[in-house]
C-alpha cells in the first residue's frame, strides 16, 4: 500500500486543450512512489515481517491518549493523532512498554464475528486471535464476549495491552449475531486509564491519513510555490497545537485515494469498511477508487522505465519498458506471419487476401504477499503510441481469469510464525497455475501460450515465485514431451490430435520481474484515468460534418469476478439445518460489472415448498423440490382466498441470504461468508401495529416481491428489493376484482358486438321483406 501521485495537465477550449495535450505528451510520465509505510520487510530487507501493515501508537503518553480519544469519540483530529500518537517507523512488531501495536488491522475490516475472520488474519494475529477464540469457547456467547471486553491487562506482559473483542454497534449490551456486530481491538493506551475500543476502520483511516500527508509533503517539496503550499505555510503561522493540525488536515484530508484490491480480499464487508475508512474528512469529499491489484500491476509494468526511478521522475526520455518492447516485437512478428499465411492462401485460391484477425497477447501475472497469492491471465489490445498516450501503451486490458488463494492459518508452529511467503508459494502456486491453465483453455481457447509471465511484489518474493515458476513450467514441458513420444510410438490419430491441441505452456515462456513500486504506480495511473486526469483526445465527426476533439479513457479495463456469489433460502423461519444449498448467482471469472440478477419471490411458491416438505414430497432433506411440476401445481392450487392463511404463514417465515467466497477450493478457505443479515423479502412493516411480545407482530405478509443483485468489478454487492406493497389479502382482492372486471369486460364486449350483429340481421330481414312487398 505505497502512496502514489501523478501530475497531468488539462482543461480549456479545444485549441488550448490540444496544445496542453501536446505539451503533456512531450513532458511524459510524471508518476512516482513516496512513503512505503506498509512495506512487508524488516530492517534487513527480509520479506514476511509481521511489521508490514501494523499501526503503532505511543503508550502511557497523555498527549497521545487525548488525541486518540478525541479521534475515536468525534471522528476528527487525525492530524493530531499523526503528530502526537502515531509511530510510523516502530521497530518492533509487538507491543512494548513504549508502543502499542495493532497487528495488520486491514485484515479485520468488516468482520462480523470471529468465524468470519479470514485465515490470513488468523495467521497474522497469531496468539491474539487464539486468546479471543479460547475466551469465547469457555462459556456461552454473551458471557464470553463480555469477559473478552472486560479482561484485565497486565503491564508486565507486552501482549496484554491489546486484545480482540466482538462488539455491537447498535448500542446493545452484547452482540446478537447480526450485521451490527464487529470484531474490534481493545487497547490500553494508558495504564492509568480504561481500555478503549478501536475499530479496524479507525486504525486504517489513520494509515490512510498518513499516506495523504506524505503525498502532500512530496508534492509541496516538488512544487513549493503552488497555492496549496502557501496556504499551508500561512495556516502553520496563524495556528498552533491541535488547531494547526486541523487546519493542515483540511488541506490533505480530501485527497482522493485509490486502493489496489487483491482477489482473495474482494469481499463485500471488507470493501464497505475500506470505503468508510478511506473516505475524505469533509462531507462532499470524493470517495476512494478501487481497482484489482493484478490490473494495477499490469499497468505499472507497461509504464515507461523512467517513471520507476525517483531520480528520473522529471526525465523526458520515456523509453518503453521491457515488457512493452517484448509485446510490441511479438505483435509485429505474429502480424507478419499471419499476413504471410493470408497471402499464400490467397495465391492458392486466387482470391483477394483477407485481413487477418488482430493478435491479442496473453499475459500471466503472478503476485504473492504475506497474506495471499493471486495468478491472473489477461489479454492486451489497442496498442497506443507515445504520441497518443504515454501512460498506457495498450488501451485495452481484458482479464480472462483470476485464481486467488488466501494465506493459511497453519503457518504457526510451536507458537512461532514460519516464512509465510514460502508457504503460499510452495504450497499454492502450482495448484493456482494448474487451475488458471485449465480456465484459460475453457474461456479463451483461441489464445496461444502466454507471451510472458510477469511477477510483482517485493524483490525477495519475486525471486521465490520465479524459482517455483521455472519448476512448474519445466513440468509442463516434460508433460508435453512425454505425450509427443507416446504419439510417435503408437502413431494414433486421436493422440496426435491431443498433441496438436497442446497449449504451449512450457519453460520457454519468458519470465519478467518488475519494480517493487510497480503496483503502486500502476494504481496511480488507473486512479488518474478514473478522474479523467489521464485521457486520450480523439477527433469525432459531429452531425454538422465538423471534427471536434473529444476525450475518452486512456485505458479500458474489462475485469472478471474474483469471487463467487450465491443465494440460499429458508422456508421455516430461519431454522438451522433447513437452509437450501447455495445456488450460484455470479460464478468465478464472470465478466463484471454483472447483474442485475432477478430473484422472484411468491407466497404461493413458498407455501408449496412448506407443504411439500411436510408431506414428504421434497428432496435434499426437505429443502428443495425434486420435481418442478409438483411445486408449480401445488402453488397454483394454493392461489385464491382459500389459500390465504397458508400463504401468509409461509411468507412471514421465508428467509433469504446472500453468500460470498473468494477461494475456489473446498477447504476452510473456501467457506461461504454471509453478507448482511438474513432478509425477509415477503414481509413489510405495518404503520399502525406494534411489535408486540414476539417483536414481529407489526409485520404483514406480501404476495410477491423481486430482488435484484448486482456485483461490482472489485466484489461489492448491491441488492434492491421491489414490491407493489400489497398484502396477501389485498392482492387476493385485487386479483378477484381484476378477474371480475375481466369477465365483465368480455361479457360487455359480447353484448356490444352481439347487439350490432342482431341489429344488422334484423335490418337486413326488414329490408328484404320491404323489397318483396314493393
């Protein structure tokens, strides 16, 4: 989570915009990395240190305690916390007599219970999480939770000032297992004061403020004569103490942040908490922009080389990166070969040569951190020259598949943490590569072997990943050679076809490493593109025939879902063991944004489910109907006034939940996480009824409802429930009235048309009779 900043120019009329665009292209890329608070390394440069991502505060300091208390109570005063309390360069990963360390609070974002905590967070928290689980396992939930919150702290134990607790945000005495519960830290900042509760969002918000402040300091150091720098100097001269910190916070508090989201962390509760934590200080501040981390790494790897060097940050020589050169050379070679084949085919068939399909290079990006691993395949398109957009050599990035896995909690042995990077890479990388290879063959069978495999992360991690990748690719090549030898021995046509279908994954694929700030600088470019700071100016012909400049995004990213979303139903009031098996709504590698997916609810169908379960006609432990015709026939028989009681009871007892997971395997890491509270889509509150003793007497049943579920590119889930607001009795009356009106209309139409027919017939007979008389 390295802070980045970009500087580009834009604005004005069309002529001025074109001139500014030319100046910007001549200036080149202006993006660099500053800060690096959360780098996962120790003083010797070793990766996997538990210091990475920790938030450390001063201990037994009155000024620090007052600043933190003010921030936690009012949500303001982050500048005072940064100056008086935060220790961004703490040497120890554990709490000491001088500092209290919150271990990696971003891993606990949005967790509702200890069961929802990811395996990466469990391994990172270590004994802290184990103590919380042991405390909650001794007694029942309420008593155990209270004991965790009120536990005694020992000053001689460095671990005692910090503990985990499950709290209720709705003001309740104890958590209720609903969406208001949160996993939080209990810290004792002062031995003379009571312990305070710190949410993970509040700790991450302080880290985000530090990132903003470092960006501001770096910007002012480069542009000391800008208006913001003069305003800061004036505020520093006029104010002092906390007022001065507040005045300075107003300058950097609204800087729009951007966050790179790894695939294994693309969970809706975590992302919602992250958005709240990184939101600006003022009410109208711009919210954060969230982007997949693998895409950010790809954009950073394609940036010109001068952007990675701090000494060359102002250089105009934006030479293409090594990856860009390799892609450009491969595209030229493939296009030349395709054009040659098209010309030979046209010469044989004596026809005009056909324009060959454009070659889309396939990249595989592999990134490993202390918390997880992600392997992503993506195709690049729309090559752009330096005269078009220097930040984005390719204007189209289409993700094909993304396979992610979280760090396992089993990395603790004997109370000590093993090297987590070795654990993730050695145990999961081969599985992830095999799964990605099969997914690419299913989704994009026309793609050839990857043009290159790119690693990103710290240098030490990339070296470990590269070593493992070489062994995996060598195994793929050996497998292909063995298959070819078998084909040569047996000379079997079917085996020969299998050899022709070989995807070409072997040790000949180039392995490229990237700079450690590759992800952060790529993230800066994506954020700048989302804010229209990096764009293309194209000429568009209008209706009047004149060409006018029009901006468009510099890069078009088409991502896929790194998570799986499912739904589950319960027709028995939420009883455990009566939930249906999760039904997948959005699967892995689904093109996102996706949706809305419509889920229709009917009181008659719910009553049919209950009736079938009670009569023994349901399958799967009375949770699902084996034959849809049985359900539909029974639902139709329950319609009308006679089925009102059964429909009302079934509608009030219906429960619905949304589930999500980010790991494909069926192990503990692949468990489903409930998103939000269980919903009752066929109930609504009556304005003139009280809750009563049961707390649900004010609810009335609806006849039908529709819920729409959507999924964002980074894993945020949105739901929208739509109903006409009619109760079952009202819906029955409306249906009866509609039926009566229908038949009355038909009868009236028959009378109207029949009257004219009778009248015409009678008049015709009278006319014939009068004619005969004459």
